[in-house]
């Protein structure tokens, strides 16, 4: 299943509000263009999407992007007045709009792997993939990790979660 997403309006809004913020606060940096705004919007979208996953995944795409491209903004330093203002005035409304579009497509936490392909001009293809648990099981099987786990379990060196929680139950 694939979805075509047009994030160009959010990217334009992010570019305009960021440039206005840079000017108003006299920040010594380059003004954003559409390429920069599209990259930032995609990174933020990717980070928000990953919060819907039930499996471990990289969730700091936007933070990495900010660190590389907008060093004047510290996403983790809430006591910095510039960063705090930028977060509340500029990023929060964009984040809410992007998250609303994600909730329309992925309305609950999921085990499904979703892939993002970036197209030109702020467009993305969001593609629903396999169940992460099945992919992880196949990876472990191909790497021989499951046979090793079976051996350790049979030898009593590893206990299942059920056995740990119910030591008196017969397995």
C-alpha cells in the first residue's frame, strides 16, 4: 500500500515562518530556501512517523538535521529563549499539521514497517511494508541466531518470559 503525500504547503510555511523568525530575532544565518525547507519537513515527518512504531527504530532524524543545518537552534535546550521561541512559534504548528496527516494514515501504533521515499518539490511516497516482527525473525533465522537460542533454551541456560514470570508452571 502506497500513499502520495504533498508536504509542500508545510515546507513553504516552515520556510516563510523560519525566515521571518531569523529576521525578527536578528539571527546571523542564511535564510532558508525551498530545498532546505523540504529537507527539514521530511526529517520532521520521518521522526513523527517513527513514534508510531512499536519496534525500536531511529527517531532523531529531525534532531540530526537541525544539528547539521540550523546550529542556532538547540532542540534540547528549553532554557535558551531563541530555541524556546522557535519551537513554540514556528515548529509546533508545523509538527501538529504533519502529525495530523500521519494519524490519518497510521491511526495507531503499529508493527508494520513504513518506508518514505522523497520526491522533488516536497512530495513523499509513504509505503506500508512488512510486519517488523516477521522481518526480524527472518533476519535472526538467516544469521543462525534462532538455532543458538533453541540450543540455549533446551540446555536450560535461557528461560522464556513465561517461565521467568511463572517459575512453578510446567512447560
